[in-house]
């Protein structure tokens, strides 16, 4: 497998075993002929507090890397890239949303934990078409993963953060 080394603002690094690259994941979701624009969003303290309140979870960074998918100069979706600690190591997850904040799907870009903790494609499909008001939670509307509960909880909390980021910041791009 290839290594992923993404540099964000201010020297923050994401690192892991690459499973798929960001462009491939976005093209699978939004179509081959998309234009992808990268944007860094830096939240204020107040915005970070609001995101945490909406998402009902703590955020570890006020810096988010966002990818805007365009087709013929029209925005067709957003992707939010997050590095999240799964157990003891980070995973890099891409959360893909449409222009209404509906979660279209997730893709695990990099994963440093043992592969038995990696969620299956079927498990990831639970996130397809989740409305921004769904509030996904493991054990309620998202199934747990036997033997990989921390992976399930971490990825699910990230979905809530991505949707909260849409509500607070991304919808203004439409």
C-alpha cells in the first residue's frame, strides 16, 4: 500500500496507509467530470463551540480541509476530510455531502489500525443519504461493528461534525 502524507495549515499532518485517494473517492460519488476545489476552513472559538453543540461531540481541531465538487461551475457537493484517532492511531475519513447537507457517503482514505478494525463497505453504506437532521449514533440508527466499536463510534461522530460544518459554514457557498 502507498503512504499518505497530507499537510494542512500550520504544520498539521495526516499520515496513514492509503486505501483510496481523495480524487478517486470524490469522482466515484460526484462523477468523473467534476472540478475539485480545495479550501481550508478555520473556525473561531465561537464557531467551534457551535459545531460541537450541533454535532453533540467534541472536535479536536478548528481547522478543516474541505473539497468542493463542481460540474460546469455549479457546486454539486462538498467533502470534508478529517483525521480522527480510532484507538491508538489515526484514520483519515472523507465525508461527502450534497448541496443540502445530506450525507451522500463516507470513504476511509487512510487507516493505521489493524485492518480487522476497518469497517466493511456494507457498514459504510448506512451513511448514504443521511439527512443533516438525522443525528447518526452507533446503537441507535447506525449499527455497531463487532470487535471494532471504537471505529464505528469515531467515524459516526465525524459524520455529525461534517454535517454540523455544513450547517454552520458550507451552505453559504451555495
